[in-house]
C-alpha cells in the first residue's frame, strides 16, 4: 500500500476501461503507473503472469532500462492509474528510500515469479 499512499490524491491519472490496454508489450517507454482504482493484469506474450490491485505498479522496468515494454497491462475492471514520468520517478527514488525499496521489492517478486514459470 506504500505506492497507493503516495499517489492516491494525485491528479495525473488515466482511466482505462475493462478489457482495454494501458500499454502493450513492445510499446516505447514513457511512464510508470500506479493503480489507484480497479483490477488489471499483466500479460507476457498473451499469458497472464500477474494480477494487479490497488496500489500496485506497472511499467517501472521500462523507466529504469529504457527498453520497450516487456509486457502488456490490461484492465480487468474499469481502472484508474496515476502516471509517473521519469523525472518524478528519479526524484522519488532519490528522495524517498521507501519508494525505491518498494520498486526493488516489486521487481524482485516478479523475477522470482518468472523463474517459477520457467521451471
């Protein structure tokens, strides 16, 4: 809930209707997102690998390595996401250690889950 607490009142949001994509695998990088309303899923090559709930993040990896999106994020229900650009991301990583640790924990969990899918 760390991410939700940081972003719950942020006006920089994008609404995504159920069944629509926030972004697609292979898309260029622009923003990271924090889910503040609804439920979404992460798809890799069409396969669901994770469900996102309120307070979860998506798109952080692309902001870090500047590579195209490695997954698709699709809304399961009507969703609202807060948009985080690279400048704000770098500020938060530098000035808010809890934010940086939360991003690292999310990435570590996703890597471990990917390892389990491969095995």
